[in-house]
């Protein structure tokens, strides 16, 4: 059953594992289905959590880490000085040539396309200037500059079936979600705005596609994940954290959410990797 179909009965969320991040980000389910990878951006940590058993591994990284992804058949992390292939067996980092984002910059969000290529966005460390760049790495040795001018690039998701890329800018002054059409070689057209969250409590942060190709985005400060439907009503799923940062989903209908830890008294789950399962009535 899809997330959209289960919304009427809602989801129950609980921590998956014991680690709590300062700024949890970038969850995704590994290709073999066994683990959820995620990061603590400001805490400079990389996690691999068992999807079903909750067992965990943690590695400390030398820099702030914006994302982890499975691209080009390997594990890749995006940090301040560039992209690195990560080998968990030896806890080694191998720099990807020509991937440095520039002085005062770091990688923030990323997604992987159907060919295993990496789409990644950079940002100014303070998000003070529209210096962010959208990049595409079809292979580790091939770097394409796609677009410029982002404050805090987020929401990347590659929709192979419809040949488009979703993306957003979560800066408080922008709060906009766009799509870009892609040609057969994955060259992108100019972006077209889908919706804005200006005037709302939330900002569009990390995102994913569900099994039906629907786009879901975590709303930082909005306590929810949203499906900003085109031409129909927006769907919303509430989450028990004040600052959700990114969402991922698995083939069994579970929802994974990372978040930034807040000082709110009712935000006891902020910073944990949460797993959400449909309430029993939703599965009948």
C-alpha cells in the first residue's frame, strides 16, 4: 500500500536505533534493502542503520557532511572539500577528482538517477549568498554544471519515468519547489516553479519519490512531509518532530525521516532517525 493510500489512517513513528544527531540528514535505503544510511551534518558523523533490526554503525568524518548516497555503484559522501567514495570495510575516504565545491562552500543535498549518476547541490556555508550550484556527475570523472543561483539547494529527486528533476530552495526568503525537464542525455531545461511555501510555517527540505512516482518533501519547521500535487490537492503526513529535514521510503511502505534537533519542549524525538509504519487500519 502506498503512502498516499494509507494517509487516512495515519502513520506511527518511532526511533530506529539509539543515535541522535544534531542535524540529521540524507536518509536512503541501500540497494540491497538491508540498511538505512544517513548523516549528522554538523556532528560530522555517518550512520548505517539496519532497516529491520535497528543495529547501527557510526563513522566520524573530518568535515561537515551534507549527504550520503549510493552512486556509481559505491557509497558517496558530500562534504566541505568535495565528494568522497566511502568504503565501510576499512572506513576509508577516496576523493573524487574535480569535485571541490569551492572555498566557503559545502555540498548540501543530492539524489541518484536511474543510471546511478549523482545530482548534487552546493551552498555557501552560511547561506548568505545565492552561490549554490546544481551539478551532475554521470560518472566520477564527468562533471556537468547544470544551474546556478541557489541559497540553500534541497529537495533533489530524479523522476526517470517522467524525465524530470525535482528540486527546491529551503532558504526562508525563497521556499520554492521546481522541476526541470530532462532530455535523453539528462541535459536540463530551465526550472519551472511547482509551488511555494511562502506564508506557511514550513520550508521545503529533503525529498524523495514514492513507488508511484509521487514527490514527497520534508517541511522544515512545518512538522510534516508534503506531496505538492500538480493540479490536485496537496497531501500531507504529520511527523512528530519540529524540524524534519528529509524523507525516504522503502518498498514495504515504511517512511524514514531525519530531523534537526530543536529546543522545543515537545521535540523529544528531534535528531533521531524515525521509521513510520501505517497504522493497522490502513493495511486492511
